[in-house]
């Protein structure tokens, strides 16, 4: 199945100020989450951002916050955003596909992805925009999620599938500003 901008939602999980610095290759993960959110905004894909125990982990990092203007922000205390119900009433409810990025891959990303999949959603986890404190945990999470029917993709796979074809004004705009 291909990702489609008409049926997708971008879910950015817990890219928060006190967590991001502890993530293995965290700067790259933050940059890729911000890039993906900016592309989603440009192509009209709704964005939902979660913040886990905001009082302890802080707000969403500035780069991601700047790229998610107009997004729905939801707080949570459960690791799975789906289980807690914090995604109720957001674009995640109304769309068939959920594209996920964020942290930590083996905790909140994985638990949210699995429960969204079990709820009948088509779930795509963006490998180069997800991180964990330990690289080994991240890789194990991708393997486990894959075995449950979750697609593991790259940020450019997402962008090009959302764009669908070259030669349009939207393609030129996104490729000029985001694809190098």
C-alpha cells in the first residue's frame, strides 16, 4: 500500500526538550521530524503532536514546534497515545493512514503504532525520523513492528508517495524547498 496525502495523518510522538538530547543521533532525528512536518504542512497532511508528561519532559523541541504550526497538540501519560485516548477527536481518528515519527522508537512510538495497527489503521513508521536512547532498542522496535504489519519507511519515501507525481506546482515547490 502507498501512503496518500488525502488519507494520511502525521503523528509526531514526544519530541520533547528533555528527551531529545538523550536520543542516539538525536539532532538528526529532530531535524528529520521537523522536515517531515514541514512537508506534511506543505502538502496538506494534518499533523498531531503528542507530549508525554510535559511537566517532566518539557515542551516539544523548538525545531519541531516551528514546523508544526496549526497542528493539534495532545498531552499523554500512557506510553501508547492510542490506549490513553488522547488521539480521540484528532485527525488520527478520521484518517485511514498514520505516518509516525518521534521518540522513543521502542517505547511510545512502538506501543502507539501497534495499538493503531490493531485498531485497523494502516501504520507507517519513519525510520530516519525515529530514535531511542540506544540504537539497538530502535532496531529491535523496527523489527517487532514490521512483524505486526507496520511499514518501516524513510522520510523521502513518505514525501514522494504524498506527492504521487512530478511536474506539478506542488512537486516543484516541495522539491525546491525540501529535497536536496
